[in-house]
């Protein structure tokens, strides 16, 4: 079973109720070690994201993952990351 979440009230309380979570709201980090989780922050960082359903599990692939470090590939930074690079 996959969970598609459009509101933070729809986030599962337990990670074992879904094989993967796709969320339009930030999904947090509690389930990321157990199952694939893709939320709006992943879309922001990785570009378009695809989930591949294979017999052996679920593979997550982002458009920016394979495009490399090129000037036209966005590499968004969080406020914390920006503050860290500005202080150096």
C-alpha cells in the first residue's frame, strides 16, 4: 500500500502501514529510514521525483539526481545551509 498525503493530518502515525509515502506537505523524518518518503521538500531539492515499483522494493529517483553539477541544474539550499556558507 502507498500513501498519498495532501494534508498533514493524513500522515501515517506508524511507518508500517504503508510501503511508501508521497506527500504534498513536509512529511518529517520519522519514516525515512524504514520506507521511501517523498514530500514537497524532496521535490524542491531533487526536481521531479519518480517512484519505481519493482518486485524487490521501491526505488526513488529525482530528476536532479542524474543531471550532475551543472549551472542550469538547481541546487536549492535551506536557510540553515545558506547561513553556513555565508559565514565561511
